[in-house]
């Protein structure tokens, strides 16, 4: 389970780049695991993840 501080979400809503980067870093590993279930190619999995963001 990913737990995100509500201030990070609020910052993302306001368009703050630092908050967006923090959210991306917090979600990267768990979401890459999900993406890797659909492809064995790491670059393709990363592309899926980035498209989702």
C-alpha cells in the first residue's frame, strides 16, 4: 500500500513540480511491479508507468 501525505496531493493539484516529483518517486517502485506483470521488458514497463502518470 502506498501512503501519500495529503500535502503532496494538494501540491500536485496546485501544479507544484516538487510535489509531482515526490509523488512520482513514492509511486514508482510499486507501480513498476504492476507494469511488469504486463510485460517483461523494463523499458516498456517504464513507458506504461509514465503514460499512466
